[in-house]
């Protein structure tokens, strides 16, 4: 069953992801642990719910507005709390009015984070419960990032534009840094 349909489940309805667009002040996205997604274009005066645009209701693990295009947003969901190990990665180019999956060929694993490369909007990075993947074509095809990175839960990742390094936070295996100069 989907979250909210199980009468014994406790829907926490807690905001777990909040992000403002770096391209437009007041454009905010909010995701919650019960799978709801909302947007405001006017710093919170009026909110629009986008939840129905998502194919499933799962924990919104990350909402990331694009650094390259105002209306573009990336959304990840994780189903770990529902014993669902599906891959849920989405992209919208119209402020969430339409949302499409960009999960591509990632085999499985709850997705915890997505990041857009600040150099190129077609390069994306995702952290799952089983490691990090990179796409150089906007999410159509994904490859494992880092040959020696352990297959482990990735809780966050950041791109250091100054140093051209991807910094990866894992659960129980420390912090990793990978040179991103060769990723094009």
C-alpha cells in the first residue's frame, strides 16, 4: 500500500526537504516525509500542492532547484520506510506542473540525494543506499561513480565548484572526495 493508505501507519507529515531556487527569490519547494510536495512562487503567500504529479507517495528525500534554469527542479523519494527499494528520481522543467522520471537504469536502492553539476545541467549525481551514480545525459543513463567507493548508504553529496571535487557523506564509512574534472 502507499503511504497514507495503511490505517496502522503513522503519517508524520513533517517537512524534511526545503529549498529555494538560486535563480528566483521566493520560489520555494517543500517535501515531507509523508510524500507531499508543495511549491510557492511568492515566498509563501500562496502554496500549490504538486503531490498528485508524483507516481507514488514516498518520503521526499530531496528537492533541488536547478542552478541553471528557474523552472527546473529535481525530486528524489525513498521508500525505505515502507520496505520499498525502488528508485525514484524526477525532473520538472515547469515548476512542478509536469514531472517525469529520470531513474533510468539504476537497478535499485532508496535514493537519498540528487545534485546537479554546476558546470553542466546534463550532469547529475545521486546518492542511494548502495552508493553514488552519475549521469552525463540528464538522467537517461546512469553509471556507478568512483571505482573504489564502497557500496554503502550515501546520506548527502555536494559539488565543490572551486576545487572540482564531489564530497560524499556515507553512513558508517566516513566522508569521501572524488575528483570531478574528468566527468564531462
